[in-house]
């Protein structure tokens, strides 16, 4: 039960950091397209943006909407920086590109990964600058609440740590 509380608190801190500064947790994944293939497995959590190198030029792709799908499927089949600039959509672990790539292209997906639960007692969490203290306090609040004790003093301390985190992230 305590492991579950700690994982919930780690995930909450991850969300707090994302809320304050998405750039802090943004990472990138390189993808190479295959001619004729428009769907690629991608398990990243929140895509910030996608870019492709087309004819030596890096182009930022927009996200396609469902009402654009038919038009994009029937668009010119050659990707270009002036004509059929491709678009992406991320749904349930799949990155969909329209129009379908006509060649091999280098792409970069900028994203934020979800928090991965700690599973072993030897697993660690990098709290950056002592921010893991927020996790400890948050889990303690859950424990105190379960035993019907007053968590107000611990909540005040967690709030103090949260203010320090927000200040460090510039919010």
C-alpha cells in the first residue's frame, strides 16, 4: 500500500513539474519513416511537437484533425516543404502520418514520457535538488489520512516544498 502511495505521489510530482515547465521533462525520439507506411508505434505520453527533415529542411508538422483525414489521404503523395507538408496524429500508441510518406525521412518527436512506477525496493527516483521530499510528504499525508490523523502540519510542509519547486521552475 505504501508503494502505491509513493508511486501516486511520484506521478503527482511529475504532473506538477509538467504543469510548471513542460520543457523540463521534454525529451526526443528519432523515427525514420518507410515509404508507403503511415503508422508507427509510439508510446510517448504527451507529444509536444513533431518535425521532419524534407529535402534537407527541418519542417515542424501540425497535428491533423479528423475532419482533414479524407483530404490528407487523397493529397499529393510526395512530401515537400511547399506542397504536401505532412501532418501527424497520436492516438493510443500509434503515430499516424498523412499523407503517407513517399520516401524515407528522418523525424524527431519531442515528447514528455509518463512517470514509470517504481516496482522494486531498490528502484530510485531522482527528485532533482531534493524535490523527492515532496513525494515523501505527500505519501505521509496519505498514510495520516488513512489512519484518520491530522495531516495539516505535513500538508503545510509539503506546500512549502511545492513553493520551492515552483520557484525553481520559474512559476
